[in-house]
């Protein structure tokens, strides 16, 4: 999103990561290929579950029909300022074997805005509430970036209810390098209102920014990131001082939010299986970051990167990302049932 992701910026050296290619030739693909349009056309449900009085929205593919037995499920959790549609081109390919949810975290997408501050615990409760509401037996949580952080909190808190947790391009840093991303954030201001849809659409950016060949995915998620701004409350009670177009996220989502210095302990000690998937060209895909996760996670934790993927793995290499998730969850299910 246009809201900066701030992935431990203070501990990064200047310049590109050590795993970045020397040259980055890029040919943009603007026309949606057939596989993409088919994925978006796949049947899905739109559901809500109320958490602490706030409606939390999620999309669901492959839910059991009436009278059918419950199914294991996968819950995708998006990053900073993003929304459920970031995984709309991924979920259908996993929905034959699993029911697959993609949720809007509170204050983002089509979920409600909390009247008070957002916390890592409130986000964790939203995630497990989606697992429970969809009756996933069990649920596997896949969290990207900021979604990886709050999914880590969910998995370490509610691990006995989960089959596993997959952390996607979120880096747990050594204790001496811990940084509170939002510690010095100024008080939130309303999101900018643009005079028309096209102007707003043109302001959409990935955060952190990166080269991206799959322009058709970028264009799709950009369109899903906007809402019409009006002084009259919309269906979620969102208002704006001016009329026009603005972003869907609540500007106060990160104000006062604490990551906590216990992430290493939480990652090391959870009741469910865990794995780490990084972008091979991402900051988090560097050897020292991967090695730290291997040290903390132990030999039984799958930790690998997807080649030619930067931070936004599901946009760069959607098919490789899909197969990575399917391979991990299928193997875990086979182990669980054996």
C-alpha cells in the first residue's frame, strides 16, 4: 500500500540487499492472462465474524456444502494497509483440497474500524475467530509481512487450535536488533481524499516499493484498495470530511501499536507446526536473516526462499508461492493423519 511497511528500517544498511541482482531488466505484463481471470471468477463467499464488537470480513473458497464433513482450511493474512483481495488470485488454486479464507484485518479492507487502538492481541483474536467461524479442522495460518507478525502472535497464542503457521517475508530479528516500528509515529491524520477515482488510483504504491513484472495484479489490488469518500457514513460507518476517493484503511491502525520484544521466544515455542517462506530477492531472504530463523526455529522448521521473488512474493511469483503453500500444508496434513 501507499502506507510504508517499515520492516525494521533502522537495522538495514544503505543500498540494495546482498541478494539483489546486479541488473533488474523488467518487462511489464499489463493484460491479465487467462489463469488470472479464471481465478477471480472462481466461486467464493463473503462472510463476517464479529470480534469485540467489530465486524471482521473474510472471503472463503471451497467451503463444505451442507451435510458435508468439515475440512481443513488455510487463512491468508495480508500486510500493512492491504486487504483480502491480495490473495484472490491464489486461493482458488488451493480450494479443491482445502477451504481457503482470505481475511481483512480490522481497520483494513472491508472490515470495521475499532473505536479504540489496535493491538497485536486484537489482531491475533481476529485471525483465530476466522478459523473458528469457518469451522476449519484444523486451520493453517499464512501471514505476509505485517500479517506475518500478527499471525505469529496468533500461532503462539492459539497454536493448539491450529495445524500450522507459515510466516511469509516477515523477519524475526535477533534480540539486539529489535525495533518498534511504530514507536515514534505522529498522531494519525485522516487519509488523503483525492478529487476523482483515476487520480486516487494513480497514487497507489507498493510499500516497500519494488520492480514488478505482473502489472495486471498490481492494477487489480489497487482498484480494490479504494473507497468512495463521503461525509455520510458508509456501510461500515466510515466517513470523510471531503467528497472524493480515499484508501480503505483506518489511519490510526498503527498508532501506539507495540510489536513486543518477545518475538524470538514466540517463534521458537508454539504448539503448532511452523515454516518460513521468504522472497529470494527480499531483504528478509538474505542469508543472515534466514540463518537466524534456522537457529531459533530448529532443524524441524522448513525455512526457504522463493527464487526471483521480492517482498511481495504473491505478486512476483504467484504460482511458485501457491505451490509452496500447498506443499507445506499437504505434507503437514499427511503427517497429522498418519
